[in-house]
C-alpha cells in the first residue's frame, strides 16, 4: 500500500494494482481499484482491501448484497446500479436475472477484485477432486433438482448447489449384482457384473449381493413378489435374482439338496392341494414341486430272520412284519412303528428303560436281583439269571408293555412262596433246582403263555444276606465248611498220590526183573555166538597146522600165539606195566626146528605175529 498524505481539505492514498479502496460516502459506498492515487475528503471513511488470487483448483462464493437505503438516485460510473435488486428473499426475482445473480461462484485461475462494495465474499475454497471411480450427488437448493457429478474432474459447485459426500462407484465382479430402486418412479432394476456402476441422482442402491451358486446336486425356489409366480432353478448354475425376486426360505434354508431316491431310500411328501401324505419310491433325482412339501426321507427297513416288528396304521390296526417273510420294506404314510419301553436295570423296577422296536425271537438272558424273607425273618438277596424267549408277539403286544418286568415279578412271586417255608440255614442249604422248580414254564403256568413268552431256565447265581453282620457269620460258616471239605479232599489227594507212588514202584520193579531176564538171555546168546565163532577159529588154526603134529603140540602153539598177541598189544600201548616172568610166561621158540622142511608151511599171518624179539 502506498503512503497516505493528509491535507487541510482531505486525504490522498496510493494503492497498488492488486488493491482496491472502499469509500464510505454520505450517499453510499463506492469502490475504486488500483493502481493510483485517490483523494477524498476527511469526512469520508476509506478502507483498502486486497484482491483475491485464485488457483486453478480454487473458488470463492460471492453474495451480492443490495443496499436497503438505496433510493434510486444516480451514481457514478463506479457504483453498481441497484434498480430491481431489492427482494424479500434471496431466491426470487434475482435468480432469473440474466445480468446479475444474487450468489455468484468465482473460479480460478484469476485475480478477483471487488466490484461491489456491498458484496460478501467467502473464504477461498478448494474444488472437489473426483477420481475416475468417484462421484458426488449435488442438489440445487433453488429448484430441488438433484444431479450426479462423476470423475475424473475438478468439480466446482454452482450457486445454490448443496454437495453430498464423495462416494465410490460400485465395482461389480462377474459373480456380483445389486438392486437399483429409482426413487423418482419407484421402479427397480438389477445391475449385474462385471461392471463399474455409476448410480443416478435418485437411485437407491442395495447392498452388493453374490450370485446364487448351485452345484449339480442342489436346487432353489424363487418367488416373484409382484406376481407371486414361483419357479425352480436347479444346478449346476450361477445366476442373479431379478429386482422383484427372492429365494424362498424353508426351515432356515434357501438352497436345498436334490434327493436321491433309490432302492434304499424313499421320500415322504405332503400334497398341499389334497393335504394327503405320499411316499415316493420310484428311483429318481427328486425335486419337490410347488404343490409338494418335503416331510422326511424314509430308509428301507431290513429285518434279520429272527427279528419282528409291529406297525400301527391310521385305523389303529397292528401289522406284523416277520423277518422270515418281510425281509425289507418301507413305512408307508400314516404308519408308525410300535415301540415298548423295557426295563434294563438289575432290579427291573422300570427306573431305567431301553426303547425296543425290533423284537428278537431268539433265546436271551437277563439278570435279576430281588429281596426274599425266610421263615425266621432273615432278609436275603437273590441274584438269578433268567433264560427266556418270545413265542407269540401278538399276545406280548396286547398284554404287556414291559415283558422283562412281568417275567421277573412272576419269578420273584414263585420263589417267595418257596422261601417262606424254610429258615435261613435250610434255605441256604436248599438245592437251587428245588428252589426254582416252580418257576419254569413247564408246570402248566398260563402266566407265560398269556404273554407270549417262554421261560426256559432260571438259575440262581448268588445268595447273600442283606444284613452285613449276618452275612459275615454265614460267610464264616461257609468258610469252615469249605475248609473242612478242602482238608478232606487234600488228604484224599495225598493218599491217592501215595497209592499211585506204590503202584508205580511195584510196576517199576516188575519191569526191572523183566529187563534183567532179557539182558541175561541176550548175554547168553552173545556168549554162545562168540564161543561158536572162537571155537571155529581155533579149530581152523589147529587144522592148518597139519595132521603130523600131535594135538598137544598144536594146542601149545595156539597158546603161545595168544601170548604173543597180548605182548604185541602191550608193546603198542604207552602204558607202563610191571609183570613177573611167571605172570608173562614168555618163551622163545624156533618155529623152524618145530616144523621140518617137508612139513606144512606156517601161515604168514601167524609167522609175522610170533617172530618177535623178546
């Protein structure tokens, strides 16, 4: 700003090219732009203002205010004409005035200088930088009309524009869609991907939905809300719902599995037109129609040859299914399986039960425990095992609901009638066969026959006193008796062992004598054989000496040869043996002098053996 000089009659101010001066005169306000010197009287008020520099992404809002004190007088060329600019509201006549707007938007880039001293200028604002995937909804407050401004652009609002929030466009993939509702007409439409969707000004957008995906074993039901028409879509398929379509939910499910009906499975449905139940057993890939309501899948029931079942039809009649005849079957509509609750606890008091729908006709065991009282008022607990069988299922179903309980109660009643005749000692020693003789069904008892069962055998497993002290005494008596029997059996066993030991020794001695006889006989026979062999050898030796030599000489030669053999054996041994000449009885002879030249020659083997240097 230039310097201000005061004089006696006024004041002069120098302003730059980017400055303006606002003069407040008695007739009104006036604005003058620089550069230059401006002189004015001292009674005028002056205010210097800066011009506004706007960049290309900036703007300001200028509100043109009319001087309410204006009387239509003439003004200088720097004053703005105020004719026809007085209005009761900000939006009436001046909005359609082609020459001037009540509110004006000044966009950059430029240097804005005030033109009207009464203008109200906002602060510098930035334009909206919209990318290629953004948009904003703008409402004209003067007309109420909405419009959409989308990127990419630098958006500068118009006068009276109300700007909403910047929003992103809807990027829909190939498996996504959304529902668009035009609030101006109420019409709906479906927008499917892949797409970058830009809504219109009056569009109401739903959340982004995923396509309905159905595999080859699934289906769904769709209803059109405007017409109420329903349709079925089955896989494999992916699709988007229409603007007025919705998936029908049944039992919190909107996608259902296609039902495989085969020889093992059937489907029970209710016909919504007639209200009747139907069982579909034809093998197929089954999808219920719109007039059918799926109830349940019913499996094929298979019975073993020993199993039976009872079915109840809608009239209450019992239908028997026997495993020998009806090996497999389906339960048809309005039929239900008859079931009983059987006691399975040890006391058979129906406190613990098991559900029975298949009746086994084989023999079966069950254990039962109950309390009896003897004639001397001693309480005894009996554990019995009952072997029983179902013989007539119709009678069993008609007469009783819990056959094990009835059988056990009857068994207890029969045993109680026997126990009351004996005291404790007699009862404990009573044979089990006599105790249970009246329980078996062989005694013309109509109780079992009326219930269609047969008790084959009842066995007493254990007897014990309820009172621990009595049981302790009874146990001592049993232990003493057991020990006595045990000792007797032990002594008998020892005697038997001794007897067997003696018998064993006797038999052993007999066998030893037999063995000795056999050995002696064998030795005699061996000696006899050796003697015959030795005699034959000696006879051959003597015969080979010739007939001219006397027998005594031959025998003498034989004995000498035998002694020579003994000496030969001694010479070959490493053992030292001390003998007297008498014991050896050694002689040195010359066989040549004993045999004349014309005599029979001496055998070579004999000569080699007796030609020893002793």
